[in-house]
C-alpha cells in the first residue's frame, strides 16, 4: 500500500508521515505542487493541514483541487486539507464562532469508516481559527464538538473524509486508530 502525504505547510505534516510509517505503510511526503501524474499511482492520499486561511490563500494549497478531481481512491483531509476539500466541492468556510486551540471534546455521530470501533467521545487536539460553515452537497458530518458542528465529515458518494482536528499529534486520543481505519478503507478500495 502506498499513501502520499500532501504537504500543505503544516508544522505537523511529518507526524502524519511518522504515524503511517509506524503502521507499516509505504509513504512519502510530497509538496502540494507535485504534478498529479507523479502521485496518480498512490492507493490513498492525505491532504495535510497548513494554510492559515484556505479561502484567502488558495494558491498556498497548490494542486489539491486537481488531486481531488482526478484521484479516485480514498483521501483524508486534515484541518486545512478538510477545509479546502469542503470549499472545493461547494461548501462554505468562515471564522470559527469559537476558534479551537488545544484539547477539544469530540462527539462521534457516525462510527463507520474512520471512526469504526472507536468511542462516542474522545479528546482530540485542534488548532484552527477558521472552520467549515456549510457542507458541500453530498457530504455529511460524522463528528462535532460543542463549538464546531463539522469536526469530521465524509462524502456519501466517494471515499473522501475530513477531520478538523489533528489525529497525528500525541494529544489526540485514538489518533493512530483514525489513521488505521482510514488505511482499512484504502485496503477495501485496493481489492475492488
């Protein structure tokens, strides 16, 4: 299995790579300016966090739009990666009612796929001023917090997932399990 981590400038991108290596995945961090043809052979993609304001600094998100349009396998967007994914498909972004920095009480509302076999509540680490304000058509929320209704989302028609929090940091409970569950989705798609 080959999963590329698309580097959107997050201070924690290397941690996503490290978790995947710990889970024995063939992985590589690639710049978000990498031509699509060079990543087309991957089995899955992770769009890292990064740009401080996705709407205002779209150019900082490089070729993420092309990856979302052309890549048919599973994609996990983390923080800015999720925000970009949602806006790309027609969702709306804006400043968070309460910006989240630090520990957040996450409530899981859908236990399929990336939250399979995980508890209803967990403490995760967040670091964002902006958030998804309206989901794109065909997406649904699968986790929320007291101040953010869209802490995690998925697409109903494609294997696209997004998390507003950072499962790659040690402060996030069950973060490794979230990545393993994403890899389980990737495995399913490889067998199709």
